C-alpha cells in the first residue's frame, strides 16, 4: 500500500476485471464467468509494502491485518466481448507497534464496465465506472475519514493473439481517473497513522 486510497482490494478487483474481459469466439465461450475471492494477510507494513511505504511520515513500525473479499461476474455481450461487474470489500487494522494504538479502515464498492471495444489490433479498450465508500476510524471509534467516491477510467488489455486464453493477457495501459465525484484523494493515510496512533 502506498500513500493512496486505492487499496489492494480495489486493485485486485480491477485487475481481475481488466484481464478477464477480452473477446472469445462465441462457440467456445460460456455466457457468464464468475469469480469469488476472500483473502487475509498480516505482517509489518514496512517489510511487506516496501521500504518507501509512508517514508518520512511514519517513524515507527506498523503491524497490519487485512481482509479482502469480492465477487466478479462477466457476461458475454452480443458482440462476443465480455463485460464485467465486481463488488469488493476491504478491511484493515494498522497498529503502531510502540504504542499499541491503531486505526481501522474499511472500503467497499462496485465497479462496472460501461463499454468494451475490440480495437482490431489484438487489444481491447474497457471503460470502467467505479463507486464506493471508505471509512477510517481511530481505536476509540471516532470517524477520521468517511467519504464516498465515483470515477471512471479506461484500460487497454492485450490478449496476445489468444482471446480465449486469459493466462497470457497483459494490461497495456490504465488511464488516470476521470469524472471524479467525491474527495477520494483529499486525505493521506500515512499522515492519519502518524497523527492518530502515537
């Protein structure tokens, strides 16, 4: 996790959606693909998220516990392309190992493909709309951040000449968010940790 509010649950859901929505020959494709995930992880943030994690802001070790879950459904459209929708939920607890104080974060949302276009060159452009809510609380139960968000973006996926084989798909490009509604980037998680766990 870097100094951003786009947490791993959202990233996992979007990556799964981006890599699974390429054109498949109609005769070989099921009408719907469904994926579920539920994962837990824990450790020390500075070790697992890299040495630059919250660098120059947090000067203490941070232990974390994360739970990520979601569902994705991809349905074949009339043109043979798949369009998807996924829900995702993320909860985390980040603890200052020196003081025992912590903050909790929960983020949930839904993203949906608005448009899937076969570019005719072995790539597919997918326009995605994402909306959700993020809540950060102190260890005393006080709301620190509570925000809703909506934004759109697009990705380009290269199916490497094998539209029916997702194992070799690569994400070629992801645009910056457009049509942003809400203040999704108006706060800094590292500063929240430094301010509320000492």
